[in-house]
C-alpha cells in the first residue's frame, strides 16, 4: 500500500521573506525529498493544508487509515518525519502506538481524521 505524505509548500511559518526566497514549507519539502524515504511513501507538495498558524505542516494519509496533520515543523525535522511515516506505513489502521511515534509526532499533532467510509445503502 502507498502512504502519502502531503507537505504544505505555501507555509511561511510566520517568516517574513524577501521576494524569491523559498518559504518554510517549500524548504521542508526539499529536505524530505532529499532524505531516505521508506519504501511505499509518496511525498507530495500541496498548496495549502490550512494550518497557517502552525506551519510548516504535513499530513499523512492512506486509504482506509486514520490521517494525521502535524505542524510547527522545520527542515531539520525531516529525518524524524520520515521515521514517523515509516511507522505509519507499518500500522494497518494508521494508528501508531504512542511510544513508537517520534517526539515531534507526539507533541506537534494538529489533527487526527478518521478513515473515510462510504455511507451504508438504505
């Protein structure tokens, strides 16, 4: 199964930058793409995760699994994000045991979203 790590490429993380300077989210995406992603992880840049007050932000998701949004991340967090994504890959329902999560995933979770299920037919 493929897991997707969405990375907000528009997150400024409160920074004021000169024109043409890459924003925090774009720098985070570059750091993640430069790291060693686990097999089965797809890293995708997205325009906005609506976590502007807690940027830079990422979201982990996969069909039939719980999804998570994490914020207040930096390029230096890329190795821990990739470790957390590997643990998520190994969790059939997306719920990684608390102690198996990197500290940034324990402390910087913004949202946990249940798996999408189709409504039962009447």
